[in-house]
C-alpha cells in the first residue's frame, strides 16, 4: 500500500477557530451558510466538540455534493486500492458506522443535532434523510483522525514517552480507517504538511503480517486497565491486541497464584 493516505477533507482548528483547507468557498456559499450563521448559537447551546463534528460533517457533505455535480477527473478504478476501498465519496460511504455499537443516549443526541442543524444541508437532488445523515455522523465519529505535530505510535515511546502534542486539526481518512488498532503498533503515523497521513514501519514487518496503528496516544494510557477503558469508552470495542492479550494473561496468572492453595 502507498505509505500515505489522503484525507477526504481536513479541518484545521487553531486558536478556537476553524479553517478548512479545501472547499471553503463552495462550502460557505452552498452549505455552510446555515451552519456558519448558527455557529455562535451552536457553540452556546451545544458543546465545542458538537460544533466541530457538525462542521466536519457539513464539509464532508460539501465534498460529496461538489463531486457528484462535477465530471470525474479520471476513470474510477485506476488506482490499485480503489476496487476494494472506493474513491472520494464512495470511500467515505464504504467506511463502517458501527451504528449498533454506539450507546442509545449518544445516538439520541446525534439525532437531535441532525434534526436541528443538518437537515437540508445537502441540496436536492442530493438531499439526505435524517437516517442517512445520522449514519454519516457515525461514520465521521468512527473514522476521523486527530492531527498531531509529532508521530503517533513509535515503539520507543512505550519506554521513553514523548507526548505527541496538541491536536491542530482533524480529518477523515477512508483508507487509513481500515487499519485495526494495537497497543503495540508496528506502524507509526503523522500527517505531512499537505494533510496526508504518512505511515512509517515502527519495526520490521514480515510479509503477510497485519499492519497495525494505535488509535490513541499510548503515552497517556499506560496500564492495561487504562487502555482497555479508554478503548471501550472512546472507540466502543474491547481491545484484543497482542499486548492486551499478553498482559491480561499475565494478570490472570497472578490472580490465580494469589488464590489459597487448592483452588
Ligand atoms: C475503524 S475500524 C477498523 C477497520 C475495520 N476492522 C475494517 O475491517 O474496516 C474499527 C473497528 O475495528 C475493530 N478493531 C480494531 N482494532 C481492534 C482491536 N485491537 N481489538 C478488537 N477489535 C478491533 C473494532 O470493531 C473497531 O470498532
């Protein structure tokens, strides 16, 4: 695979303001008007996180709209990964939303945001129903990467932690979203100056071995319990990576050894 992955779009968040790298004029003319005029209301009535999520979704919808109304620049299927992973909006559409793993309260909250701010942001004939918009919000939340100034996931960080710095933006990377997570990743990632995510082997990787990244900053969550809780709360799954499996087996063994003789 190409060691870089382009985002569907990127948002740069600096000094509390949002700057889009692409599509800005189109988005503000066609789509963003509603959201940008409602920005201060949303920020007061909802959280800053909700505002960023909504803005990111509007940008995804603007990209979809622009793409579907313009002629394709080249024939789809030209690049090797496109057959399995899609391209442009199709690649976003092919991402998992994991609708059933989000808690009911979270889905209810997003349904309310969709009804209040997103209905009508995609114009006819490309309009989307509330259900389709909720699915896009779940896709955005499941597959978005934070952008950080330093590498995420090199192995030396486990012994010599170097925080990756503050997030300066976010982006949805449909191909990168196919990576599974490991608390002992064999691949590190970091965005380049064009917002493309660049992947670097963190150690030798054998042919056929699964390439794995970390979904979070491993320097911030070091123990098995901290990592498992973080993954469960923020990513809605239980991590069964090799490091968690090994540490959990070691913990079980210690627990058995501490039982009174005969049990
Ligand atoms: C963004 S997707 C990753 C790619 C996905 N496996 C695919 O086939 O497209 C994230 C999902 O992959 C699964 N996953 C990733 N890393 C995992 C891990 N370490 N342990 C268990 N499940 C994992 C979980 O179901 C998680 O919700």
